C-alpha cells in the first residue's frame, strides 16, 4: 500500500508542480552577485524573458516588496504581480509571481540561493511552477526549453556569471551589460 501512495503522490506532483533547477559557479563576491539576483529591476540585465519591472512598493528590495513584472514566457508577454517573499541577504531570496497566463491558484516561485565556496559563489536558481494549467506535453516542452536552445536557463546564468565577474562597478546597469 505504501508503494501505491508513493507513486500516487509522485504522479500528482509531476502533474501539478514543476521544478526546474539550474546551478553555476561564479567567481565573484556574494554581495556583487546578490545585487544582480535579489533586485528584480536588476534581473533584466541577465534574464531576457523579463521585459519590464515596475516597483509597486517604493523601497529597496526587502521581504514584502511588491512589483509588476512583464515576462515573455511560453504564451507570449504577460503581466504578473510579484512579491519578494523571502529576502535573506546575501544568501537566499524568493520571488513569488501570480497572474499572467496562470490559472487562479497557479503561481511561479523563483528561488535564488548563494553559497560562498571556493573563492566564489555557488549559485542555484530553482523555478517552482504550481498549477500552471499545463498538461504533460506542455510541461515536457518547458523542461526541454529550460535545458536547450535560446530559451535555456544556462544561457541566462552564463550572462549572469559574466556580469557578476565583470570588473565594472555597476554590472546591474543594463546599459553596461555585455552583448548576448
């Protein structure tokens, strides 16, 4: 019976929760990397899927800060409401998104974790997608796009690596960002 419950739960998670995890080592100080990932406005410099970020809460990034973010995802450009749910500088932040093309109970969480190691940072990006309204074939397409092609998260993380390792004083400024 316990085997049945295990497989039942695994199938339910696979149908309703999708987890995409990407990892990269970046030879930069944690504070320099933190500024690039914990401030949604600065994420535009390395994540081309983010088209526009409008702060709703007029403050520096912190837990509870809210934003309107325009993303170009699978079904084109859509507007999402976003909140920094966790903000533990310079270790972890969680950006929670709702709206856009997601069903009423659906959401996306972008989780960024930084661990200082080997003279640099081990950076992990986890994207948790819950009840996105995508059936099995659509979720397979998203997983494939995450690893290959122009939509690959690894390409974005390579751009993030280049910005964080750059000797420029303000690598988050999109006008100073490296060519794609």
